[in-house]
C-alpha cells in the first residue's frame, strides 16, 4: 500500500513555513548569473502551482540517471561539489533565497555542470505537486533552520506529516538523509521519523555514522567552531505493506 498525504496535512505544513524570505542583496556576480542562467537551469513554478509533475527525462535530456532532491541548498556550493563529483546523478535543488540561487547558477556555469536544475519555491509545495512519485533515489536536507526558540519549533521542516510528504517520492530503495548540529532538533527528527510507518532508520536505533561522500557545509563548520556535535540521520522508504 503506497503512503499518501491529504490536503489537510499539507496545509498544516504550509501554514507554519520553515523559512523566511529575507531581503538579502545579491552581489553583482549573483545578479548577472541569475539573469543570464535562470531561463536555462531554473524550473518555472511560481504562478504554475497547478501544473502536473515534471518530466525528468525532458528536464535533464537523458535517461537512466540517479535522481536526488536537495532541499534548502543555501548558497549552493556543496550541491555544486556533489554534482561535479557525481556527474552520473541528476540533482534538483530547491531554495527560496534568490542570492543562493544566483550563486549556484554561477557554480553551474563555472564547473560546466549539466546535471543540476533549480526550483525557487517552497519545498513543501514542490514535493507535493512537482515531483513525480517513486522517482527519487534520495532526498537531502542538510542543516535545516533549527528554529531554536521553543515557540518556533512548529516551524521546523521535519515535523509530523513531513515523512508522509517525502516517502512517496522515493523509489523502493530510495533514502532520506538529513544532518544538523542542533541536538534537540536531531532528537525531534528521530522521534518524528521513527514514529512514521513509511520510513525506517537504516542504522536501527542509532544516528548514522558520518557519510564521507558529503561535503562539509558552512553551517557545519560554524557549528563545530561552537563545539556542537554533528548528528546525521539516514532513513529508507518503507511501504505500509512491508511492516511486520
């Protein structure tokens, strides 16, 4: 039985958005990259939210590649590094902040990447309406906003309903991989993910060991400088019919 998510649950995830649109200024380089390259590498979605799911093969102009969704890639350097190291994999990055999108577009050009596309929009809506079911080999969520104040915990992206949003997008062998340096958020994510019947912890009842293939992020370096521990979680899709 395939996991589903109703409109009420989606609305709850959207009501308490996990991001704030900051009016950060774009550098001249980011602005030029955005203006020149967005038509080629960005998937138009704003104002087209009722469009059908995207066509991976048309988007990347090839077949047979692995597909990874990267949620909230920030300034995009780590995503560009992954894409350069894994040119046999297609990456779709989702980010709301325009300077970060501009920076990534510049990286795409500089590194001559053909395996990256971008959606500048709310990841909840992108997952619900744009991504075809059972087509992702992985979903990455690196150092999501921890919303550290208790009254803001309801805005954290990984909360009840999130596993049911992501799991249907994964292939039967697909995975969800998230990393944080906030211990209480890590524990919350483990609780939410463990309670969901549609995902299983790849490492049983433990946090994942460091995944050596993942580039270190700027947020990770800042966390380590503050003495924070890094917590990694890897979950695999589990259909309801697979439960014992």
